[in-house]
């Protein structure tokens, strides 16, 4: 039995993430999805809470072929302990999926196999772009699963992004997204 682990901030979970999940599901028997930066919300970079993202992701993958568990993972201030921190929170896993060089290195140093998930239609499916589309009123619903639209509407997420962007001041959007 092989259990895979895929971590992302999922701000928000979009159709590219969903494609990665489908790809990974073909290689593993079970999948753990880590909601990274679970302690962060209400900023332009990370607008949605861990709980909101748990609902988004859980509903968006409920028809995936393998059992899938969604686990919030808070950031910690010591990279060297981050994999142990994940292992203390998540079901045990055999292989981690990430394209993030730091994330991959931390897993490899912990003797965990790392595989690189493919990128899917990165021009359309990219968290920063989708958050910006929400901010300025451009079309974004076609880029995310229906379950994500439901959560964003339920929590008035578009207005939240506009409010925190205003609160941050105009320049902050640019700074946080760099
Ligand atoms: P992320 O911040 O969610 O994503 C980083 C970038 O990679 C984003 O632009 C993301 O796009 C993109 N990306 C993710 N998966 C992709 C894929 N399959 N194809 C193309 N692009 C992809 O970072 P992450 O590596 O996915 O997740 C890392 C999480 O671990 C973060 O929450 C981070 O804070 C946490 N972490 C914590 C520690 C610590 O606490 N010490 C250490 C390391 C990592 P989208 O924006 O479109 O998703």
C-alpha cells in the first residue's frame, strides 16, 4: 500500500491542483492533502482560513478514485523540524509530491521519496492570478472546482480579499505577491 502526500497553500484550491490530485491518484493507493500555512488567513496572499480550505479541498476531491485525507499543517519557524511536524499531524505516507525546491529538500533529508507533479495549464490555473481576478472583478469561477466557488460565496471571500487589500494599502498587494 502506497500513501502519497501533496502539500500546498491552496489559496484557493484550483483546477490545476485538482489535475495534480488526479495524476497522483493514479500512482498511489491513498492520498493525504496537506493544507500548508494553515495558521495564515485574511491577507491578500492567504485570504482563506484552514477550515475554509479544508471544505474546499474535501468537496473538490470527493470523487477521486483513492481515499483522500485533508490535513491542515501550520507553518513553524524551524525548517529543519517541518517534516517531523507534518508527520506528527498527518497519516503516515511513503512519497511526497512537490515542485518546491525547499519542500523537496526537506523531505529528501528526512529520507522520504519525492516526486515532481506535472504542471497543468499554468497560464490559466495559478493561485496568484486567481486571487487577483477576484480582487479586480475579472472572471475566476471557471478556474476552480464548483465546491470552491460555493465556499468563496459562503464566506463572502471576494469582498474579504478586497477589504484586506484596502487595509494593506495599494502597495501591499504587489509586495505580498512578489
Ligand atoms: P505554495 O506556496 O502553495 O506554492 C508555491 C508555488 O508553487 C505557487 O505558485 C503554486 O501555485 C506553485 N505550485 C504548487 N504546486 C504546483 C504544481 N503542481 N504545478 C505548478 N505549480 C505549482 O507552496 P507549496 O510548495 O505548494 O506548499 C508548501 C507549503 O509548505 C506552504 O504552505 C509553506 O508555507 C509550507 N512550508 C512550511 C515550512 C515551515 O513551516 N518551516 C517549510 C516549508 C514549507 P499556486 O499558487 O497556483 O498553488
